[in-house]
């Protein structure tokens, strides 16, 4: 007799993971961003960016050799992406005889953003299969959503006011508070953005887009 089984189709896994070396490496990573902005006066142009400085998109590839802290951060982000990709794909990989050890996490794009007063990022998606954001520098927020990352539902609005069977898909926006030293890992296809940052002190995040490929 077959057992009942619930399949979770097209789910949206999001991993929050603290960077264990944040306290040790924060100063080196912060200093790197300041030196980079002094050497590169022009921010990368992007239609979704407002009131911020964004670095080039191959940051780890071009600068990790000169800044070991960047290399350690890249390793941490690759590990987190491997964890969430393995969890999300486990049934599919299992059927195909694939294990995470058979795969490489390739950080194809990497960059940092320095938010100025009232700076924010409009909703957008990324390339690759997985994306992440690491909160390097955060000051005490002036409001609960100050600088927070938010995700927009990929499902059309469904009312749960009278039909409580829709409660699990009724949230159109989910806010993930920005906490210094943490990283968020999420599917690259999910629409996301950031609330405006209030204040003149730096708010700095590192981000990356990744692909999972066979070794």
C-alpha cells in the first residue's frame, strides 16, 4: 500500500546564515570598499539603483588576490549557496545520483554597494540560479525597515480574507531585516529590492550571483 506524500512544488527557499569571521574581517573589508571608491570615482550604472555607489561585477575575481579578506568572504558565500542549493535540489539530485561533492559553486558575478542617505534598490532579479547579500556595515536602524531587503511573491495576489486555504500564499511582500554580519541566500529569479537607507553613515553590502555546475 502506497503512503501519502506531499510534494512542495516551486517553493522559494531563503537561507539566513551568519558569517563566522565577520568580527575578524569587517575592518579589512570595510577598508577595501573605501579604497576602492577612492580609486573608482564612477559608480557602475544600473537602472534600479538610486542614491548609491556600486562596484564592478567581477569583484572577487579581480581583487581577492590583493585582499585575502575578500577571498574568505567568497568562500563563505560559496558554501552558503552550496547548502541552500543542495537542500532545494535534493529530490532531483537524488534521482539523478548527484551529490553536492560532484558540483562546483561558481560565483560568476560579485560586487559591493555603498548606500548613501535615502539610497535604495528597486525590485529586480539576477542571473544564475542563486544570489546572496552579505551585510557588512549596518548602523542602528531609524525604523524597522531601514535598509531592509524585501522579496516580492512570484504568485498572483490571492485573497485570504474569506478563504483561509490561501493563507500560505497571501503575503505579497516579505521583509527580511538587514542584520550586520548575516548573509541571505535566495533564488536569483525572485524579485527583490531594498528599503531606503536613512543616514549619512555608510551602509555596505556585498552580493554575488552563482551557478552550480558539474566538476
